[in-house]
């Protein structure tokens, strides 16, 4: 796994934890979840592009 893709995956996982903690503490915020889904899609795209052929 390339280093930039690994860093992006770690950031995605960390942001999932942060958004989940925010939701538990202060209630759901649709924009945070929307942003996290977009980040997850971007991470998936990076992995799809970086896969060796």
C-alpha cells in the first residue's frame, strides 16, 4: 500500500471516530456525515487508482 494512500486511509478512519464521537456527544449533524462519506469515496478512489495492474 503506497504511503499517501495509507495516510488517507488513516485520516478517513480517524475522522470516522471524530464524527461518531460528535454525534454521540452533541447529536447528529448531516453535513459532517456527508463530508465523511465524500472523504470515504475519495479514499476509495485513491486506492482504485493506486492498485497495481
